[in-house]
C-alpha cells in the first residue's frame, strides 16, 4: 500500500515571460482552498489524500490545472465551487468530474 491513496497536484507556476501560467488564475489560493476542504472532509493524511504544489506541468495554456494521482486525471477549474466539486466527487467519492476534465 502506498503512503497516500491519492495526491492532487496544483500547478502554481509563475512564468515571467508573459506566457500563460496557472498562477495568473489564483492557483495558490485554489490549492489552499483544496487543502482546507480535504482536511474538513477528514481525508487528509496517510492512507488518504495529500494536496501538493507543483511547478510547471506544461499544460498552463489549459489552466489553471491540477492532476490527481495515481488516477492520472487532469482538471481545470474556474473557482472554489469547481475545487469543491473535485474534492467531493473525486477525492471523497472516487468519481471523476468529467465536466472539469482536460
């Protein structure tokens, strides 16, 4: 068994050259919101879910982006309601949120 059942990685990259980047869309705030929601749901920690920051995952043009492993499901999101849906549906109940999938 792995230490965590799932990881969700949020790209929090900031590009200084003017190209699209996830941080332009409040990615760090989204990560913090997800982390709080995972804790509130009681699924944080070993055998549960870990919420991580990631550098550039090379999908910023589709961003902001997050990816859930080991499922390999990539998401985009617009606001905290989308983050809540990803947490509630995917991380708590194991159901992929198709409307946010990229």
